[in-house]
């Protein structure tokens, strides 16, 4: 004999959650883990890698790239880690007062003189 279903007027639907707001991703500082950083970067419109770094494209002289890659390969460093380290070292030097030599008078943006 088949069972009959009775309609008791109770709908068995899962309770719907309100849509999450972008600011909810920033409210809890304990959630700022890797996945939290990735969520936050998506909200900010930036893609990140697993360690939370943001991609930035720059133009370098091919000989500079070859030298950096040769150094990183010979010392066993990861290339992206080595590039990041070089940039951070440059920022430390800038903080210590080392400034690049500027060609001509800077108006809005100055072209930095790079000796090769």
C-alpha cells in the first residue's frame, strides 16, 4: 500500500541567508587568513597568489632580467621571492635616504637615470 503525503501547511524550505555585503569580509580581523586575504583582494578588485601577493607588471631591461634569473637559479631562490626581496631592499635604501638621480627638472613625473 502506498503512503499518502499529507500537506500540513508547513513548508520545509532551508532558511535563506541575506546576501553577504562586501564590508562583511573586513569586519573580523581573525578571518584575515590566506583565504580572508584572497576574499578581501577580490573585493578590492585584485587577484592574489597563495601568499597574498598582488601581481604588478613592470618593464625591465632584458640584461637585468637575465642577471636576476641567473642569480636566483644559482643560489636556489624562487624567482618571484627574489624579485620581491630586491624591491623590498630598494625600498629600504629609499627610506635610508638613497635617491635615484633624475634627468632634467622633474615636472610631474621624472625619468630616473639608470646606469647600465
